[in-house]
């Protein structure tokens, strides 16, 4: 099921979008400000983001720029009441995939959603994350440092992916087990710590004093990058 994040502070518009998209088989979540939008995009993978331009805390332009800067390549359709061509061009230049001006019909919006999803699923874009000198490409299951591949095991790659998708959040060892080994897998905490140690040796300049994968006493680990 296609998962869509709606970022809209007008409650009536948000409710209307949510009801229509749910009715047509999409999975939907709604947030009402730019800071929360960025947070949810870090925490969860979405197939598409409907992003209002005029938002509290961070506007749509700021949200789009921040997501692209962090390597989050989820397709974005901007929603706005503004009709100035310069603003439309700016939105597309900073990483939006499409732009629709209010008022619009639900049918037109769904058509644009399907068009963007077709483009992205056909290989015109890929899910990538960046931190420091590193780039992670999920489509190719590849990690590069300054353009050169880093040799990670499949478990190390899944652990690193879990971290970058939830950067800034504390992940418990149980959450890392679910992400890397799979739910209901029985793995000791010591095994998790061993894999974290090995991963640090491959991505940290000083593994004993890491700047990316930080230990949080009594809780787990937090990725900062």
C-alpha cells in the first residue's frame, strides 16, 4: 500500500485530503507543521509527501531543502495557494517533484500523485542518505565514502540504514534487532554491541570516540550525522 504523508496546517483541507486518499486505497498520516514533517520523514519511510507551502515553524521550502540536504529523496508534491511562477520554479529547483495550486480537485491531485509515483518507481530517482563523506544508496544496497565503496556485511548495512532513517533518535537494542535481524528474532544484546563496534570501525575516524553512532547509557544508541 502506498504511504503518503500530508503536511497541511488547515484542518479542513487536511481532513478532506485524508478522507479522499484513504477512500482510494492509500495509507495516510497528517502533520500540521514543518518541524514535525521533517521529524516524521526521518523516522519513517514514505512513498510520497504532500507538502503545503505556508506552514508554522518551518515553511514548505525549508522542509523540502532540509529533506534533500539530508539525502531523503521521497517524492514531494507542493500544495500552495500562491500562483507566482518564480515560487513554483524555486520549489522545483530545490527538490520538489511537482507543484499544484489551490484550489484543486481531488481527481487532479490523485492524477499527479500517480504520475509522480510512476516516474520514481521507473528508476528516475532512488532512495539515498548522506552523512559526512558517506552516501548510502538503498536501491543498490551500497555505501560509498568519497565515491569509493565501503565493505559492509548485510547486517551492518541494515543497522546503518535503521540509524540514518531515524537520525537523532535513540534506538534500543531491541529496535535494532527488529530492523536488522527481523521481528521476533532472538539475539543477545552482546551480539548487537559487537556489530555496532564493527560498524564503527568502518565508518568512524576514531571508533573509540565516535561522532556518528553515539552510545546512550541505559537506552541504546543514537545516530548523529
